[in-house]
């Protein structure tokens, strides 16, 4: 009888998971379509990017609210107005982009992300025009990222990178970090801000039959200064950031 009950419960969940995921895609596309005239105007000139960023935050909030999610952001200290930063976080969910946009309020940042996302209808149109794209299989492409990032930093923008370089397997709590984020922060002498998303894997992971409404907690760690660091300290900084995020995830699992 117990096995039969479990089977029925699992069967009931499948339609919900399918609806929940389709509803997510519909929200992503539908809200972009509704906001399209304003979004389109905001990407016409580079200096208008802060306006695009504000619109993107509205888009992100509408999606998460529409998904039945609510967020709580823990900020131990205020970020310096006008200062550029490198923001990094763990990557486990399709909602990571939205939550990052919500967590960072007053520092317009540019995502560094894989070029494959350009293929996503509607979303890809704006992603291509507002993000720094990288082909992870090309050393030349990875090198060009630093040049484009330097240009955006000089324009006053911050940078956001998911240092795992992709989404790990479902069973992996936190994958190894690539050194790009640390190297970028050190080379440009700008602070690096680690943050951890504690619930995103439960909200909407990359496993198709998964997801649910609920809380989304963000813990933002104090900014790490890179003024005193040279490129020799890249590995040490990468390990420090990894340990901060890994320890927070493990502590939350044990809580």
C-alpha cells in the first residue's frame, strides 16, 4: 500500500512540474514582449545601459513573483556607490540570473556568460546586446572577454560571473571554480563580492521534473579588496571565495 501511495504521489507531481516549467518559460518570454519597446530603446546606446538594468530588475521580479517565489537578501555591509565590483555566485538554477538582478540593486552589472544562450528566442536578442559572451572552448574568446570587460568597467559597470563555468550535476553541491573572476578583479583592482544562492536548486534546477514555489535566500559576503593582490594571488583568492560559498551551502544543508 505504501508503494502504491508513493507511486500515485509521484504521478501527481509530474503534471505540476511540467506546468511549472512551461509557466516559467511563458513568463520569461511574455514579460519581455510586454516590455519590448522600453527594453529595445534602452539597448540602443551603451550609455543607456543603467536604464536597461532597471528594466531587467523589473523583469526579474515579475518572473519570480509569477513563479510564486519570494526572496530574502542578507547584506552585511553596503556597497560603495559608484564603485565597480565583480559579483560571483554559485550556479544551480534557471532562476540564478533573475535572483542576481534582484540582489544587486544600485550597481548595474554586465553578465559574462556562454554564447549559446543567444539562441534562446527573444531573450537571446537582449542577452547578446547587453552581456559579454564567451566561447568556453576557445582560448581566444576567453582572452577577448578581459578586453571587453575592461571597456565596460571603464564605463562604470560592474561584472557578474558564475565561476563554476557551467551548471554542475544535480548531486554536486558546488563545482570547482575557474580563475577568471579572480583574475579579472585583480587585474582591474576592483573588489570581488561573493554571494551564495541557498534555495535556487529547489526552486527550478536544470532537471526537468523538478521545481516549486517558495523562498529564495541570498547571502552576500563582504567585498574582498584586490588592491594589494598581484596575479600571483589569483589561485589563493579563488580558493578563498570557493570556501566561503561552499561552507555556507554545507552549513545550510546541516541546519
